[in-house]
C-alpha cells in the first residue's frame, strides 16, 4: 500500500491550494485518513483528519485544528481511496511540508482484517509568501 500526494506549491498570502492523496495497492481497507504538516523547526501536527471507515464518502468523525478552521476543508472519495485538502486564505504561517497519513487494514480474514498499520505519504511542500 502506498500513499501518493500531489498539489503542493508556492502561493501568495490569501491564495488557495488543493492537495490530493491517493492510495494505491490491493486488498486493503481504510480506517481513517489525515493531513499533517511539519512547520520549519517544529514537530509534525495534525491539520485535519477523518476517522472511522470511509464508505461512500461519508466517513466517520472529522477532526480539524483550530488554526485552520474555516479555511481548510477535507473531502474524500471512497471509490478512489483518496482524500483532498482544500486550503484557502493561506498565510505565511501555513508554510510547511504537508503529509498524508492513513490507518489501513491489511490481511483480509473471513471475519475482517488481520492488522491495522500506519502509512505516510512522501510529503509535499507548501510555501506561502507575504
């Protein structure tokens, strides 16, 4: 299973970007998907995530950081095993490497799955200039 991110780049303050994270592989189930970011010199932090089984795009609970509420929106496409992060009204404080994370079930059994593991994307740089 692999997570592949796309959509990062450089924008001016007030601009928008849309990040995408696609999951590839076979015979797996997604428990939840999140976006984290790593600001320069700081530890990785949760930006927004959706937990619970993603089915039909409705998913389970969504968590979002206070600093991005009203500006960032997470959407999902269960058919494509993908999540998207729409970021608007970006500011220099949003400059970071953004990582897609997923909790994924593998090892199908007659009653469910054998294991739950964490997967990370390679990261995509978002740079916002003032």
